[in-house]
C-alpha cells in the first residue's frame, strides 16, 4: 500500500511520514485503518450501530476479518462483512482526500457515508433481499425483509 512509511522505504522523499489526518504517529496500514483517532472513532461507531459490544479492533487483519469475531447469524454476517469492507474503503478514501484534495473532507459525513454506501452496495448486489433504508440507517440488525 502506498502509505507514507512504505513510500519512504522505497526511497521516495516525503516531507513527513506522519499520518496527515492526526499527525500523531507514522502512517502505516495499521495506523490508517485501526490506530488513528479517526479509525478508532469510526470502528466504535460501526460496532455501536450494529449493537456489537465487547469487540475491539486491534489490528488490520482483525479488522478485515471482523465478521469472524462478531456473533451474527449468516444473513446478517454477510451484510456486516459488507459494512466492514465499506468502512475500510472509506477510511482509505478519507485519508486520500485529506492528504491530496484541495479542500479538507468533512468528517461529519464519514459515518453516514459508510451507512449510505454499504446500503447501496448491498441493495444493488443482493437482489434476493429487500432492505428498508430507514431501518438500515437506524438498526441494520432489524433490516432484513427476506432472509439470504
């Protein structure tokens, strides 16, 4: 991944290898997706949204495989995994916009964008299920009309 530390290791001279979002640590994959204050906040929000308690995201591999740590029935675990993948994508996207866009991205929209884009992805990829947007936004565990 083209993180600042990886680019630096490849000999690309950067002004800083620190995270452009928080400036609290070196920018690695682990930092971007798990340890950055932004990532910790987003994972907390996602887990609370899904009513998942007593689960912490401690590493990138753990985040990628988060569905294995969460005790959800198979139809919901499929949806939860899509949310996890969407969250990873949006963390990377936010970092890139923060680092490269002329205008800073709005953090206030990030979590709602994750909800919206995961809803759209699921609704368009899984034609055999029907998801109510309002229920999805409020409580995704109660959203399935038709089981997978």
